[in-house]
């Protein structure tokens, strides 16, 4: 009888072990192929701690540590654009071609899909009321990621102190953001392109072009007036042109013609760290003009601008020194062409905001505490403005 009991116990143990191994194999295989629901997958991960689950990372709002979903379980990742972008569609094109698979990423404006959305994005200038944000937060799943998006300067954005607690990440320009979405991407070439050897100086008879319709940029208005007083010829186009002595209206195929100009006055309306707009990227570089930049950024940081492609106004001792240098470069073909050597080593990248957004989501984000307060801190504008106020009065 005793031998029979031991045999029975042994068979029971063997059966139990075999059953446990089968259950483990079933769970891990099911999770890997997306059969189990994410919430259940998270529980199983904690119990089994299997390597197959290492790429499924659930964001924990309690400890706010790494990371949001590294979502490669062959399921759709739904991104809800909850607000409009100044009443229009967002400048994030989901049809962009990326160098990785994005077919499982979908974007929608349908608020009825809020509960199903993995990511919810809000535009700074179209932010819902605190009451609406609170209501949404109360019915929000723990895994849902909220992203604050802005392309505006901090001066031109609403305060964030009272909404910071709702958001997990920021998507914006500059280096102090979770998802970098600059006005233009750029990258270094793997190999120097020696074929690029062109004279950009010839056939340019005019000096500085400036297209401006926002007349409230006090700093850039002061600098433009100073440069003009020191002999730099600036021709202005737009509604603010009446405030300056010289206007231009030449057009090429109905558009403002910049072909005759050597420089572009790429001065930002707000001097804020990281805020570098189309004035530098498109108006200047795309038209093969040397941008004369004025902003609150560290333009020497290759993450923010292309090295050797611009003249940084505040890197000179005074506005007079800047003016003298502009006049010198404008009459020297060798110096002028040196500002286009960057084309041999750098390229204006075709990467899109959609690709960057998807790439960050799929690889996981290093989430920070108080992301909005850190990214949108007003000191990032106050310090550059104070520096400018001293510099503009130097002789």
C-alpha cells in the first residue's frame, strides 16, 4: 500500500510539472504572437519573467520610469490627434515613407476611439479646458501615453504648470524634448561628397533679403535697424516692410525671388533656446543664401543647425562687428563660398515627424517627471533675451 501511494505521488508530480511546462509554453507563445490581451500579458510577464516578453514594456504612471510601450507585437498602434492644429490638420503626415515598417501605426482624429488609443496627442494652442483634461484623465487607461505637441516658442504658448501632471512626454523642437520634431531634420553624410563644388557668389547683386509679416519681434527689428545704419543693405518684403527704408517686390513665377540675394536675415521673433524655424532652414538654406541667424539657441550645436552654414549674429562682439563682417563676406567670393562647404558633409534629411514619432514609440521612451515644465520653462527665453539686451548696445 505504501509503495502504491509513493507511485501515485510520483506520477502526480510528473504530471504537474509537465502541465506547468505546457502552460508556460502556451502563454509565452500566445503573448509573442499577440493572442493574449496586453493587460493579461503584463500579469503573465510578472509571474514568468520570460525573455520572450522583454520587448513588451508597460508604462507605469506611479513610478514614472522607463518606458512607454515598445510595441512590436504585430498589432495596430492607434495614435489619436485629440485636438486640431490651429483649426486644421496636423503637420504630421502618416503617409510618409520611413526606413522601417509603419503599417501597424495608425493616426485618427476620431475622438470616439479615445478608449482604444495607445497614444493621445494634444496641440499646445488648441488645448482643451482643465475640466475636459481631468475628465479624460479619469477614464484613461494606465498604458495610454499622452503627448504635448508644440512648434511655437515658449513666449507664444500657454502656460503649462497646471496641465503638466496629465502628460507623459513632449514632442517639440530643440534638444530638451522627449520626441524631437524640429522644423527640419539634417544629418551627416557617411562619406564626403567631393562632387559638390559650385560658385554660389556669381550673379548675386543684392545683399540681404528679409520676408516678415509679424512686426512684433522687437529684438530682430532693433538688429535690422542697427545693421542698416552700419551700411548693410537689407531689402524687406511683407507687411512690416513699411517700417524699413528699402522694400523689394521682385517675383519669380509669382513667388518672391531670392536668387539675386547673398544673405537671408533669419532672425526669430522670439529668442528662445532650441527655437529655430523655417527662417533658417527653408528661407535661407533652401535658397542657397547664407542665413544671418538671431535666436536664443546654441547654433554651434550640430543637433540644432548645420555647422558652417550660417553667420551667428550674437557670436560677434557687437552689431557693428557683425555688420563689418557681413560687408566683408559680401565682397569676397572665397569667404562667401566657404559657407556652402557644409553640403559636402551634411544633408538636409528627408526624415519626417511621423517617422520620428513612430520610431520613438516603437523603441520606448525614457519618460521624465514634469516633462512640460522642463521643456517649456520660460527661463529658456528670458536668458537669451537678457543677453541680447546687453549685446545690442555694444559699440
